[in-house]
C-alpha cells in the first residue's frame, strides 16, 4: 500500500529489521521496509540457545546438549538445548504481508510531522542496517575488539554424537598456538558437520587465512577428512559505544544490541521486537514517539547491564589461550541458570560475575581482579 505517511519505516531487512516491522504491522501500524534486495537469503549460520528464542521460531536443527572442551580430558556437557535457525522459513515468517521496498537508504530528512528517506515518509524511522548503520549518528570510538571466524560444512563421516553441539573446543593443535581461537561444530547429520574456527574477541583479529589454516590443522588432528563446502566468513565489531538517542531510532546490531562478550544478537532482536513495537505511540509527536522507542530499545536497566557486559568483553579481550581456558572452565562450572544470566543481554550480570569470582581458582580470580582494576568499575 502507498501511504502518504507511514507509522514506521524500517531500514534494513535482516532479522532485526524484519522482526520489528512484522511485530509493528501485526499491531495495526502502517509499516514499510526499505532494503536492497529485501528478500535476499540470509547466509549466516544463525544459532541461539533454544530457550532464548520466541515460541514458533523455525529451526533447522536442535541439540539437547552442548559440549565445551577446555583442554585434553577437560570437557563439560551442558544440558541446555541449542538451536540452528531455519533462515529461509524465518525470513518468510517475518516478511509475510509486509510492504518491502527495494533500495538503499541514502539520507534522512527530519521535519516536524515526519521523516523522509528516499522519498518515503514516516512518523518514525528505525535504522536496522546492521553493524555499519546507514543513517545513524554513531560515536567515534573504537570497539573493544572484533569477532572473526572462518567456517564451512564438512561432507563426510565425522563420528561426532548427533545430539551435541560443540559450543567451544579450546583444545590446541600446537603448543605455539597461543592466540585464543576455538572450534565451533554443529553435527547436521552423520555425514554433515558445520565447523568454524572462531576468535571470540580480539583487538588485533587473526586473518581469515590463519583461521582457515588453524581449522584445517584441527580437523586433521581430529582425523576428520572430507570435502569442505559453503565457506562462511565472519568479521564484526564487539562492544562499541551505544549510539546516542536521536530522531532516527536503531534496532538490532545498529543499536549495539550485540552481546559485547559473545557476539550473539539475533535471538535478542527476535525476543524484543514485540515490546519495542508496542512502544510505537501514534498519539505522540514524531520526536516524542522516537524518544519513547529508544527507551524501549535501551531501558535504563539493560543500559546498566551492558556496561557490565562491556567489562566482561574487555577482560576476555586480554586473556591468552591458557587464561581463556581457565576462565571458561570456571564459567561453565557455574550452574546453568547462573551463567545463562550472564549470556542473556536482558538480565543483570552482577550475580553471575560475583559467583564466578567467588568460585574461580586463584589464577582466574587474580586475572579478573587485575583486569577489573585496570579498567575501573563502571
Ligand atoms: C558468519 C556469521 C555467523 C553469525 N552467527 C551468529 C549466530 O549464530 N547468532 C547470532 O546471534 N549472531 C550471529 N552472527 C552475527 C549476526 O549476523 C548479526 O549480529 C546479525 O545479522 C545482526 O542482525 P541485524 O538484523 O541487526 O543486521 P543485519 O543482519 O546485518 O541486517 C542488516 C540489513 O540492512 C540492510 N542494509 C544495509 N545497508 C542498508 C542501507 N543503506 N539501506 C537499507 N538497508 C540496508 C542489509 O542489506 C540487511 O538486510 C553471525 C555473523 C556472521 C557474519
């Protein structure tokens, strides 16, 4: 439909943009989405803990358990189901009935009654264009680090248990490989295994070539042979400053909703879309409506949690491989409900952080203390 002024114009048709547009449309608002080739398939391997996804989110695979390997013989089995999203079904579910416009947002002009982007007028504009926001004013500060990964699907018998996702395997293939990277592996069938060498957060991220080389060495050491198909590469900032409140609202990665210490955001965007859409208020002026939406994207409580998550990101960024192994050993020894709270961007991480400090062995505790003191308590 061609409305003279939409209630909401969403820029970007990634998971965050479509989830918000769909929720707002379902609540009776006139919504348009502007994105280049809006139904271009999402190619990333999107995963989340199953309990973090809204009911009805389509998945391609779920694993009842997850594994964490810290060193030889030091494994942990996590009894928390993990899920691989079904991108095409999710994209179809979130875009049904939406007005999708093909185009790249170039400029926004705000006036008293509406905002205008590429000739489209709306009371509220939300920029959901990802890690490099198209039209937001963003702070000029560097992120804490970068997450990088090289992944591919191995075709061939792998022998790994099919009911376990390998969440993190920090075992090394060579003693000199001190740069902390881990293997992430999703058994997709007896002869299909998604494998990814990941650097969780690094100020100086390893090159794709070195990640690929490490992955090859690792697979060889594990006796895994087969063809690697559908390579995917991942590089995005972790833990930057939040964009300031402004007339254009942000949602998803553009809003800094990526967990600073893990890199996950998709589950959170899907979860939050309904509440943020509910905050759209046609009785307010466009300026006041935008301000109200910002408060729904970043309520004061989650702003506070984020500064603590940023502290976690800075700690992780400084750890070498052995310190990282010790850190995650202590972390995953905590009860699942406790560490889950740390990974959940919506919950306060204070309790898990205190529990981690209280239960960690002295070297980890010293590391946490020195990193915390050197960066100051937020
Ligand atoms: C290989 C890989 C694997 C990942 N795995 C996971 C995972 O398992 N779980 C997880 O939570 N996260 C994962 N991530 C991170 C995740 O991809 C991002 O955090 C997530 O895509 C952010 O969603 P979003 O909708 O905010 O932005 P995006 O998915 O980046 O979508 C942005 C949209 O904006 C559009 N756009 C860009 N510029 C403009 C413009 N000027 N005008 C209009 N539209 C524009 C784009 O075309 C796109 O449609 C992974 C990332 C990579 C690269």
